[in-house]
C-alpha cells in the first residue's frame, strides 16, 4: 500500500465530503468518518494503511489521516 505524505493528506482538507470520498476511492482507500462537527465518533483502534479517516465540519473535511 502506498505511503501518503503529509502534503498528500492535506490535499483532502477543505474538500466537500463527496469529493474527498471520490479521491480516496481513486487512491484505493476506504473512508471512515472519525468526527463530525467536533464530536468524535466511536471507532475501532486497529491501524489500517488502506483507510483514511476524516474529521468533518458540516460536510467539509477539516483533517485527514491514515489509520
């Protein structure tokens, strides 16, 4: 699995969720919403290199990280 740089992950920030999901799928990544509007979601703790986690405000990505 490809290792994503900080710059590549930052490219997801400020995208609408729909666009970020499409970009993630294009890069072979599963998507998980880690928080929405500052409220953390209940998520499992296993680390997966094929999954990108998004923090959202409304439907805009505010943070993206692999795991």
